[in-house]
């Protein structure tokens, strides 16, 4: 089983308000927010953005999440190094992280167990 493209992009920011305005100006709508400096932005059927405010002393990062339809059926080949196996997340999915040949980590997102 292969991935099905980009599911989401996780974006860390030092300023939630400015970053929210940036995505809204680009046509994204705030779908959900807990009022804690984080939220989900969507624009049509494409990948969504999860934006999280971080402390000013941290360097903001970006993480691309690839969609996996079924964590139980996914078996990466030998060219894919598994950094962490599928685990439940606090946001209702199962996540595996894999490392590419240059050492970058990639997130694979699958639906939670039924």
C-alpha cells in the first residue's frame, strides 16, 4: 500500500494572529481553533494547514504529513527508514515518522483505529 498524497502541513509560528491573517489572505478559512494559539485552515479539497504558536525562543518548523489510508496495511519498503512506528496521536489519528535519505523526518497520517 502506498501513500495517497499530502494530507496536511503542520506550521509552527511565533505569532498566531499574523500567521492566521496570512493564510486567510491566501484564501484559507479557519475551520477549528481551541483559542490557544493553534488552529486548522482549509481551502477546498486540498491539504489543510495546522498552525501552532510556539515560544519566541524556538525556531519555527514545517512538517509535511502524507496520507495513509490504513495503518494496519501499510508496509514501507527497504528504501524507507521507519523512525517511529504508527502510534495514536492526541488529535485523533495514527502517525508514523519516516526518515528520507537526507535525514529529514516525514509524518505519515492514518485514521485512528476503529
